[in-house]
């Protein structure tokens, strides 16, 4: 924000000086304005990241059935070792733990559902008495 304010002040001073000398250089003004726009875009990105981090920090903590708080992203309770939420499977590409209903691995990005759909379902074996 400080750099943005300095650049705006400098741009105003540059415009005033060009007016005094009656020598307007459009290329110089365009370059300074483009630089300011890049700074403002970066500030907007940072604001979005900060608001996302703030909202993640202030959501209610999940609790295991044993009563212990469960950290976001955990697959197992740190207190009792129970699986958190739904079933956890291993990614076929990198073996990282992912929820069974996930479409992509959060570690490597490999498609999970595609692998599960390609595998034919097992047919029940006939009973031996039949």
C-alpha cells in the first residue's frame, strides 16, 4: 500500500512537471500507469488470499466422536486414531491418503474416480451347495 501511494504521488508530480515545462510525454505516463495497475492487481490478490485465510481460521473446529478437536485436513483423530469422516483410500499414483469420494488427489492431482470406474465390479461367487 505504501509503494502504491508513493507511485501515485510520483505520477501526480510527473504530470505537474510536464505541464509546467509544456512537454507532455505520453509513453512515460502510460508506463507509470501500467506499473500502478500491476501494483493494484497484486494488492487485490493479496486481499483475496488474506480473506480466505481469515475465513478458514474462523470456521468451527470439527470434533471426533471421542470429543477431541480434529484439525482441518486430518484423516485420523490424533487422540484415539479413528478415521475422520468418510473412508480414506490411498492415491494409486503417489499413495497419499485421500477421501474415498475424492475425484483428485490433493497431493499429486491424479484422478481418483477414473481409476475406480475403470475397475469392473466383482461378481458374487455362486454358493457351493447350488
